[in-house]
């Protein structure tokens, strides 16, 4: 990562260093220079990510003369909402997506994956010469590879990929107005750089979104870690885990509220908080029954790693993407049934009410829950490390996004609500892989918890280089929790 | 289906008729004529299917002058077992697979899917001119399509696909020595017929295996229904269902043995028997609480159909096959963990002991279990019908194979044992899709059982054309149950 505008820092990680950019509002003045000739940014799409990015970019670029316009499909039902947020046809900041694409110097593609797969060629066809193509994840690269297509020649192609949901990208940016540096970490990738300024534009975009910590990746690495991560510990595995544990605690005699607390509430609350503030080994130190934690960790690591490896293979091969595209055709006639009707979620309100009661003591971290969760998180970390991902990407995609963003969000609502309300690609993936994790926990891991812990595996956990990588990344964390 | 040797019959099915061949030992005398010039049959592979087919073919062809030889990979660990079953180098009926392929007029490819994918070109290269290529399922066609390959020109390509495991193919054939017509139904496909005799050879092979009821299909239809069926009601769905129900009955207060009985034991015992002998509507008439059956059926049909449609899409697209091939590489270094350690299977011995006790009354069919199971079976039937499969294929691949073969086998052992011991392709598929069914039952269907039944859905069940198709097929069923 190099820049002629921003000061790149070096992060010490296990086995070497990585270049990163520390963000903040004090850098906004440098944005016009870093954007190198971009006078107009077109954001196509008004989903959570499109809305958040359009607003953050507009706010950060206020007074610079760089305008931000929103482009929507003809007849889009989002037009009214975009107008309500101040993007209007009258001042030229709202228009047809192809018109906006045709007149922008940086075209940010934030339409849904299926729409992107269907319409990218029309968009490419109207771009002005040398306009920069901007992505926020690697889906389109995967799709182009699967279909034998490519990005059009002569255009810079860059990606800025916030490691969190669109709502969080906006929420933390707003918190950043008072706490400089509050925002969502992002990775940047330069896929094509015909004019030599693509890297600076990507960094400018990331800074303008409010990213406190920008690290470098490639579109392919980003795509793989993003899609695998959401199917793994970020969404799929956590959903499979809490469904398993809720029933297990019920079977062990717990009442429903307690079963919910020992499973979901522990994961989204004290477990996430402990990892966020003190790292993974602190969880093992925090539980009352270390032996049970170790046995649960031992029982779950292998089966979880097996599934993460399977997900990785299928994502890297393009198989997972094909299944998403096949689902798109089915979903046109038969929408997905929500999973929020599962009995455990009926306990959520009671648990959250109890949480707010002053008389209710702090929930201890259940050692069984913690052992299974941490084993799965480390299995994903180890698989990513074996597949050659950079440490910044590994810790952001496997740990920081989970404990600082998604789990707090689930803590406020619940896990199934989040699954039923996330992107189609993530929702499909969670429904596809969550049950695989559940079956592995139920049928393989839980029966094995009775066996003694494997000292070699526990030792490997304690010595895992991820702890140093996470500590290094944590120093870049703004001193603010997301308010959900 | 036409034959110059055998008498083809017409089966009346909903919407028309299908040609079928009724088998039996009285037809063995016609085999030399029907095999049209085949003097030597080479069976490559000694898995359960290879062993059963080699032995059945040899027995049926005794005294005809047609020899059956077994071909094994160099260093195969199966050589001793093949010798113990009377295939020996000394009399020229056991040899290297390429040598056996090179000297046979019909080469039956029964090596494992992964080996077939890796080595089919070597085998094709040594075939004598005009030798017939024989398959027992459509995997190789799927693989050739996925990789841009094809069968070699000038060779007849036929398939005979017994609708049951290899062990059953042998077991029922042996029972057929005393009960003419006992055997496993089979589909036949003629994929290439350069000499005009491919169809008769396929029928001869099917009769020689002992098939009492041979129906026609294509390699593509066979492949799809076979792979979808084992992921659906034959293996994957039934595994997901009993895991769900066992826990649910425990949560409702049942002791473990009763929970096992109301889930697995009901499905593999009285439910399978009732469907086998009296058809699907008889299950609804047999349960004590018809309203609960109807509500369970209503709750499960939609979610089950959704998953069957997804499986079908992925099998038809080749996605499922890619995942099997990707798994092959992983399994080389990391074998699959068995799922037989799940707590419910520890109850199996107690349940089977109780079953044999004269004091133990006949188990009633649990209405919840029955409603979920029958809904899933009908969902698969309806999906196959919508996708254009022939009724013989639908009822064999969705009902007869289940209730007459697989469920009785699971009744003797258990469901997880069967999953852990079936073919790699089936085992991978069951582990991939069984948890999807489980999650759908737990998270979507069971919570919906409280709602009233949908009279339209129940009416559609009662009027479903599958009942007539199954009754027509049942007339071809020999009057013998498989002994397991």
C-alpha cells in the first residue's frame, strides 16, 4: 500500500508487517487531492450499504466541490427515501442509474448481487473514458470469473469493503462526529490501475466513509474471506451454535429463559465483550470451569474446522456462488421462509427485560458455550491463515467484525432477526451452513465433550499467533462502542 | 422400451402408460440371445454393488457359456475377498481392471465415483471395438458434462440401475431362488446404441441381476432422481427428521427410549410397513389423531419442498457434483467424522430389544412423525413430477426404495449407521442436506404445527396421482420382504 497523500503506517503482525492507514476526520481536507480528478461520485443502489456510503461520502466531502449523486433503477421504490435523505433530482444528486453512471468519475456499485450479475454490462457500457469502477466486495469478480467476463479495459477498478453492515457504517460515522476515529474498519483492493492513482482514490474513499483502520487486500482475498466469514463465525456458525445450545440446556433441565441466557445471551453479551476488550485467551481465564472450556474447545475444533474448510473450498471454486445464483431464480417464485419463528426467539424479550433489571447479576460466561464458540472462531482463523490471508483481514473478518459489530447488533435484537434481515447472499449462506454447524455440534462435538481435553490443542490455542495480531489491530480501535 | 427377446408390458400410470419388463428366473434361458454377442462380461470394482452384480450375473448365466470376470485396480485390497467368492486368476475370472476391460464384450463400471472420474479415460482407451459400456448410475454422465468430455464413439452405452444397495441386490436375488421374482427393481437407460442391440443387452443385464420390475429412463433422469432422492427422503431428510423429532419428544418430556420409538422406530417400522403394504393415504387413516397429522403435514410440506427444489437445482446444475469432487480432495487428508455418536443412537439397542419382547405392544404410528415424514415424501414426489420424471422412476426413487429397502435396513441397524456406511457420494450428500431438513423442521415446521391444517393441501394429498402410480407399481412387487 502506497500513497502520495496519506501517511501509511506499519502494523507489526506475526511473521512480518502490514501497511495500514489510520483514518479520522482530520484527513478529510486531503480528500480532494487524494481523489485525483474525481469531481463527481455516483453511488448506484440504495440498500443499507448504498444509503450509508452515499451519506457518509456527501458529509465528508462537503465544501470540497466533489458532489455525490445516487443512481436508482427506473421505478425503484427507494426514490422517496433517497429524496427524504436529501438526494434530489432538482439539484442533480438523484437520477436514473445509467445516467448517473454516465456522468460520474467514480461509480460505486452497491446494487444487490443478483442485479449486479444481471446488469453490470449495461453499466460498463455507459462509463465515461477512464472513470473509476468502485466495489464494496468481491462478488462481481467471482461472477465475472464464473461466466468468463472481465472488467472493461482502461478503467481503474478499486474496492473499499467496510467490515460491517451498512447501518453500522452510518451509525459509527455519526458517532465519529464527536469521537474522532469512530467508524468501521475497511479493506481496500486495487484491481486495475491504468492511471496510477487508483490506490489513492481507494484510500480517499475509505477515509471518507469513516474507516479508522484501512488495510490492504485483493478482490479475490476479500471475496473469499467475506463470503466464508459470514457463512462461518460471523453468522452461520453462531446461529447453528445457539440453536444447538439452547436445546441442549433445555434438555439438561434449564428453563427457557436460562437456556437462552446461557447460549445466545452469553455469546452476544459477555463473551463478545471479553474478546473485544481483552482477546481470546481472556475468555478461557474468565470461565469458572477451565477444564470444561478445554474439553468443549477440543471437541469442537476439528468438526468446525472441517466445515470451514468445506465452505472455503466451495467459495474458492465458485460452487457457493452458483448456488446463490440458482437460488435467485427459485426465490422469484418462492420467497424464503423466515427462521425467526424457532421457539428460542420467543424468549428474547424476557431475556432483554431481565438484562435491564438492576437486580439481575452479570451473566457469567458459560464454559461450554465459550469453548464451542472460541474453537469455531479459532478454526476459522487457522483456516484463513493456512490459505494465506493477511492478518489484518483475518482478525477483522473473523473476530473484530463479530465482537464489535455483529454480536452487539444481535445482542440488541436477536440472531434469527439478523439472519432474516441481512443481504440475500448472506442470508442464503447462513441458512445453508448454519445447520451444518448445528449438526456438527450436536452429533459430533457435544457427545465428545465428555472426553478429556487435548493438551496439544489447548497449547496451540494459547500460542496461536492470532492473539498478537488481534492485539496489534486493537490498538487501532477507537475508544467507542457502537450504539445499536 | 422395445425388445426382440423379452415381452414388454404396459403399466397404466396417471396421464398415460409406461413400458416395463417383468423379470424372473424363468427368463434366464433367454439371456444369451438377449445379450447379443456378449460372451464375456467384465465387472470393474468390488464394492457392495460390484460384488453383488458380479455374483448375480455369474449365477444367472451359469451354463450359458457367458463368463463373468472381476477387474480390480493393481494392489486392490479386495482381491482376497473376490477370490473367496470364487473369482480367481486361475480360471481367468479375476484380473487387473484394464486387462479385464480389454477382453470383455460388456464392461460394467462399478468402481467408486472418484475413481471413475479419475480413470475413465484409461478404461475407455483399452476397450475392444464395439464393446458395450455399462453403468449403474448416471454419475459419469454428470462428470463428463461438467468437464467437457464424452463417451467414446462407436460403443453402446447402457445403464442398469438397481434401486437399492448392493447388499440388497444380492440378498433379494438369493431370496429369489425360492420366490421367483424376488429382487431389486431397476431402471434401464440406453445412452448410445450404435449396433441396435443396446436395449436388449440392458434388459438382459437387468433380468440377470434379478430385477422383478425394470422401467425405462435416461442417464440424465436417473442421475438426477438418484442423487436428489438420496439427499432427500431416502437418506438426508429421514436423518434430519429423526434427529429433530428425538430431541423434540425429549423436550416434551418423553424418556429417551420412548423418544427414539416415536421418531426413528415409528418411521423405520410401522410407517414404512404401512406405506409399503397399503400406500400413503393409509398412514393418515391409521393415526389416532388425524388433525395433528394434517397440521404436521401442512407445516412441513412447504419447507420440505423448498429444500428438495434447492437440491434438484444444484444437482441439475452440476453444483452438487462439484462439491463431491472438492470433498474428495479434502477427504484424502482429513476423513469424515462419523455421526453415529449422536446421543439418540445409544438408545438403539434398548429399542430393538424391547421390539423383540412379546410383551411389548405394537407401536402406534405417531401422528406428528407421520405428518412430517409423509409431507416430505410427497414434496419430493411432486417436485420430481414437476420436473418431468416418469412415474415408475418417481415411485421407485421416492417411495419403494425407501419403504421396502432402506427403512427396513435402518430398522435392523439404525439411521446413522446407514449414513456412516453408505457410498461416499451418498454420505457426503446426507451430511450436506440432512441438517438442512433438520433446521427446516425445527425452525419452520414444528413452530407451525400449532396452526390449523390447510384443507387445500390435505385435499391435494388425498387426490395426488402418486397413489395410483404406487398402486400400479405395487402389483409388480414380489410377495416377499427383504430379510435384513
